[in-house]
């Protein structure tokens, strides 16, 4: 039976991937990278361990000891940890060497360096969506409420902005209102961006999330889930636009239910 490694962050996405891997006859060796990883993952994999994202050498050792040669990375691990002192353990020698070699701390720069380190150790990172393509929705409105004409104009404008900041490898999410940018995602992450943008919009904000123009499917594929909708509810945002075939939609039934209950329109464009 083929073995795969799953480096798991926060959210339900790693669980979805692990279940699909089992259906494909794959043995999954999961590494929980930080607190808050969905505990359902334990029962969905062949083996489960907890190793801080800062202990890169320990992660590589675990994968090698279990004969893993293919690895995927799923779930939320915010770059903010590097600057906030939120790491549970100090970086190990391997992590410090990688970080010291980087010309900048953009997402793709960090992840490509880690992928290169995997390759040095006889492992390859594979497409994040390979196991979960069914979570990539096709075009259409998936909620009861259709977006208004004004929201549609904001969606078009917002997706253009989201692709632009994605091209700079800064973020993937924007909040707009009346074709004006309320918030652009940076290191704070999607949920914090939505809350900040929604507060500035004072109701009626439109959230747009887009893939980078040259999205690397091995990591950082745009993802939305129930947390996204909850952040929208808390901040008064009323519409969400995502890209068809390019954005992972996790817990679709829960997302749609929450949106419908709060008169939020979701369009897949």
C-alpha cells in the first residue's frame, strides 16, 4: 500500500483529504503542525503525530522513518506565527537554515524552500487538490439569495483586486463596497481581513477570494469554509465571490446553511 504524508494545519480540510486517501487505498501519515488541528484527523489516518511547524528536521525525520516519499500540505498555518512569537517551540537547525537562506518571506518563497528541502530528503510535494477535486465548485450561485446588481459589480471589481495582490504573493482575499477596497489580505489571514474590511464597510461588504495568477497547486490553494462565513456574519459582510474550479469549498452544506440563514449570497464565478 502506498504511503503519503499529510502536513496538517487548522481546519477540516486535512480530514477530508485523509478520508479520500483511504478510499484510494493510500496509507496516510499525518503531522499536526500546531494546536487546533481537527482531532477527527487522528481516526482518519494510519499514523498521527504532533510536531511543531518550527521543527522542520523532526518533521522530515518522521516522514523518512515511515517510508513516506510523497507529501501534501493542507490546512491553515498562518505566517503570522513567524512574527508574533506564537510558535510553541523554537525553530530547529533545519528551519533556521532554510529561513536564513530566503531572500524574502513571501508565502511562495517560504513554501518553495520547504519543497526543495523535501526533495533533498527524497520526498516530493504533490498537488493539494489531487485527493479532493470534488471540493472545487463549478460556476453558479450556490445560495438561495442571488447577489444584487451592485454586489455583482463589487464581485467583478474585487476579484480583479484579489488577483492583483495574488500576483504580488501578498494575499488572496479582499473586501470591497461600492467598488472601493475596504481591506486587502496580508499577513493577518483571511478571517482577520474579512472582519477588518466588514467593520470599515459598515455593513454590506463583499468578500472576494482568488487564486494567484500562477497558482502552485502544491500549496496555498484558496480555501473557504464555515469560518469564512462566520467572519462575514460577525462583520456584516453580505456576499462572497470565489473562482470556479480554483477554490476549495470545505463543509459545503454547512457553508450554504449558514449563508442562507444570514441572507448572504455566494457566487462561484
